[in-house]
C-alpha cells in the first residue's frame, strides 16, 4: 500500500524519525508460484483510487465491474485517531451490494506512545457506522495495516511505534468483532522498525507485501505466522472498474476457503483432521526456552518454567520410553503426537491448560486455569477462523499444530 496522508481530514504528521533501528538478517524467501498462478484474486483501495488526472478525487469505482473479475476487496477506513478515508462510506455501501468478500482496514499511524487503543476505538466507530459487523455474509476479518509512515516527505519507521500499542489495537478490535484481525505488513518493516520481533503479530493471519518477486513469496515475519494468507504483489495493477492503477492481491487458499473466511454459504474451512498449511510439529530440545517448552512441561505435569533443562529432558525421556518411542529427550513430531490430546468444552486438566497457554502466546485473552469454558472455546474458534480451519471450538491435532507453529519465534 502507499503510505497515506488523508489530506481530506487535515491530518498533522509528526516529526521525522530520530531513533536508530537495529537490523537483523533477512530470512531467505521461500519458493512459490507466480502471483498470476493463484486463482483467488482481489484488490485494496483508498481515496487515491478515485483520483484521476481529469476529474480530481471525484471518479467513482464501479464495484460491479470489479466483482466480475475479482473475489475480494480491502477498503481503507481510517488512520490515526481522527482520520477517515473520504470515500470509505460510499465505497463500503457499494461493495456490499456485490459478490466481493470485503473488509475495512486501518492505517496504524501513532502520533504518541500510548494511542493504540484510541486508534482502535476510532476504527471501530467508523466501520460500525458504515454497517460492518465482522459477521455478516461477505465480511472478512478487519485489517490492521502496519507499515512505514510519511514524515517530512519521506517514508520512515514511526518514531512513536510501540509493540504494546499494536497489541492494544488488535485486542480491542478482536473483542469488538469477535474475530481475529488480519495484519498487513512487510517482513522488512518488522526487521527495520520493530527490531526484528514480530511476536505481537502471532496468531493473526498475515497479508504481506512483496512486489516484483517473480516466483518468490513474501518473506516470513520473524515471530509471527509461518506463512502469508494474502499477498499484495503489485501497486500498479489494472482492474476493470477502477479508474486508476490499483494494488493487486492473491489469496493462498481456494474460493471455497475464502467464502468460509467471509461467512458465506458453500465455504469449506480447512477441517481440524487435516494439518493447517505450513503448520508441522516443532522440535523442542535442551537449551530452548519459550511457550512451546512450557507446553511440553505442562503436558508432562512438571514445573512449567519455559526452560528446557535437565529435569525436562529426563521427563521427556521417561514419557518416550513409556510410549515405545526413541528415548532421546527431544520433543519432536512423534513425541508431540503422543503428548497432545483433543480437548473441548467441559474438559479439564493439563491438556486444557496447555492449549490455553498456547492461545495466550498467540495473543488471545484467555486464563490458563485448566477449565475449558466459554472463554477458551471462544478463543479457540477465533484462532481457527484466523487460520482457515473449521471454527468448531475443539482443539484437535490440526489446531494444536497451528498453535505451535504460530507461537514459534
């Protein structure tokens, strides 16, 4: 997306970047098909797409023409704590009469170190007023756009950016619409502007940008999801019905899976009996730390301090011997498959507490009390929707795998 300036509402921009950022080595891009090989395509728009040389910002998008060639659309709604896209209300009304799956997005533009919640409240008010609920047929999850901002004529890392404020925004929007928001960003933004730490984005479907990459997909965001869900591959596309060049996007799944994500009949979410895309069992061993280690410890019924030390190694070996597995003390795919068990509403115990811990590590608000009540069921469903799984609220093998894959990093 182009960095926005919303001249219609007279946004004041803050001073230029003064703090240095720490770079980390870029991950090698994974091989992928050309964007043109993906069958489920879409666009994302803002007031810029209404500006023409002859008409200024008065040209309308013909959304019925767009729907004839595309499957989904993301529309800019808001920016900062007061900015509203001048065309959002009209475009949302028009696009809602078409077959396009659609969602509003907010451009995260911090002007202070504590305005994440205020930005979320502004976004919620604006899209609610336009009729978005997050649950109507055709509505995709809401989107947070986190990228560089324009300061002093240049695109820079927001000096006021704070991970806890991104988290505050995402939590408020998730609570309001009861669905896990999508996050738009770039791997390079996380490296350059977030010190290479994308853990605050864990548990959220990613919409990643990578232009002119041929058969190389967007680079993985450190600490976030294992793969992209939407890929913005150009900002100079042409689509019938849009009067200007427009951002073009593809969806990684099938049309039926997009329909499921958009609450449309005939959708086919990824069933819990099948593994989620790119979500295999992790390998956890001595010396490691983090939520996956804590989950191993919880499932084994030992002290869950998140550190894979000698006690954990011994407990894993004992478990492996008891299940006729190779007793190497390493929690790999076979050990995980034996450790986890399917849990659902009404269940109690260590497996429930382990699921709750993984959900919390992925950014969901849930209490790890070992009781699978309404709060846990709701968090599981939200996670499943965000990972294109059937939102049945049951934590089975595929949900376990996706939880473990998402919380890595």
